[in-house]
C-alpha cells in the first residue's frame, strides 16, 4: 500500500471500530463470544495498520538516505566474527524469528538466554533505521566497537592559537604548548526493549517479518537514545548536551546574556550563535523543544520579520538565524530563571555516538499465545557524549 491507500484504510477501519462500539455499547458488561472475536479482529487489524504506516514512513526515509551510507559502517561490520557473516547463520536466524525454533547453527557460540545476535547482513539495516529515527545520530561523529570493550578518545581541552606563518628555511619553528587533550572512555551501555507483535504478521515470513521486527525495535530504541543524547547523565547511559558536566559541556559554554528570566530574546540567541568560533559556524545547528521554538518564533529581527523561518533550510528544514533547527520532545522547556532552553553547535565536530555492533533478539514464542501474539526482546549497546565543548553554546535564561 502507498501512503494514500493507507490513509483510506485508516479511515475505513476507524469507521468500522466506531460502528462496532455503537452496536455493542448496550452489552459491554456481558459481551457475547462473537463480540469478543470481532473485538480481537479489529485490534489485530489496527495493529497491522499501525505497523504498515510506520514502515511506509521508515522506508521512505531510508530510501532518501540510500547512497549516503557511511562506508565505515560496512568496514566495521566486515570485522565481525565470520560466523555472523555466514549465509548459514542468516538462514538460521530468519528461521528462529519466523518459527521460534532454534537449530545448531544459531546456538553455536551464542548465549541463548540473552537472545541471538542479529546477522551482520541485518546490522546495517538496523543502524540505518536508528539513524532515520534519531537526528542526533545523523549529525554526530560516529564510532563502532565490534567486540566487548571501550573506545578511548582524546578530548580537546585547549587548542593552539598561533596563526603566524613560518616558512623560511632557517626560521625556528615555535612549539605548540597550548593544545592539550584529556583522555576519555566511551563504553557502549546495554539497553533492552520489549514489545509484542501479531502472529498474523508471520504469514509474510522470511526477511519481511524480521524487517518489521527491526523497524519496530529501532523506534523503541531510538526514543531513549535521543533522550539520553540530550539530557542523559552519563552514568550507565550517554552524556547529554543539556547536562552541565566537566566531562562534556561545562558551564563555561553557557550563554544567558541578552535573555530575560522568562524568555529567550533575539539578542540572546545572536550572542549564543556568535560565541562559537568561526570553524564551527558552517556546521552549526540549533536543538530545542517545540515549545521553545514556538516562543522563539515570536521574536522579530531588526527588519520586523521573525528570526525563526519555516522550511527555508536544506531539505525544507526550519532555520533560526540562518542555521537549521532540530526539534525534539526531550529538550528542556521550563521557562524560569537559569534554565537551559536550547543548544547551538556543530555536532560532527563536538559529539560522538559509539555503537556496539551487536543486537540480540529473543522471541517469546508461547508467553502471549492467548492473545495470538509473540513477544520480542531486543538488546543493543550504545554510548555517546560531547568530546569538544568549544563546538557548542548552551542557551539559558538570565
């Protein structure tokens, strides 16, 4: 089905549900067997339609991103154990996902108590689905870990400001003594999510069913990841850009000058943007909650026009002072003194997302048989955090 057909199907199903509710409203306390069967049919139809709508939107976004994949993802996946790259393991995993039955190829070297590792052929699809659902992943620096361990990174503290041109053959070169780095470790943290999916979806079988599982799983994992990338504590989860921390973005990068105790102002936003050094300006973007965007949209520039412009950026994104705006439900939106409300910065130059290249999926075959469903548990590993605070400015109220 295309988007128009899905919209029509949704209208038809809503009408059927309304008709059913009106017809059975007088016997809700004592429903008949036919009432129960019909209710379950409508519930299944609604679940199937919701998944189809999600898939259409996700596939459209993935198609848009096709050809723009990071070659480093393919290189990292190629480094996985040969077992997870084999056609035999792929066949065994698809058989497990579609039937709940396990064969020797799947259990060899695996911990079946925690589920079974997704084949390398599916990991790229999984990462693309996550990237589509979480904007922070798309605009940040990316790193991958193919086995248990951590990523050690040198985090820039101070950089050389010497701009002198030294070229003469007999000229003494000055040593850079101002650039310093602080060592920091990024350890992918385990996160598990659980959902149920209708057995009717198994009728498609094969790769199509596992694609549906991966799509749903990506949505369930993307939300907590995005929340952590923004407001995470850094303890057992990524460190967020709105979290003041010496390990990430310290209070030295807070900008409140020009704002009031209750709202952001044009001058305050200009001050924040131009607190970024010139090398971070081309890649700078704004991140804020939609409530903040609504308040900012009321601000006018010197020409009397709104400084927040809808759909004028690349790919029709909104812009603020000429920079793209990313809206999120997980940004702060409390308009009281001293509160953070927005961040502007170059994520690729200042934030890193570290993925552990292992997704374990466990199928709960019998647990939800009475509702004609199967349970799915997915466990993935991810970390992230700022590695160069100079790439960001955090906007706060006075």
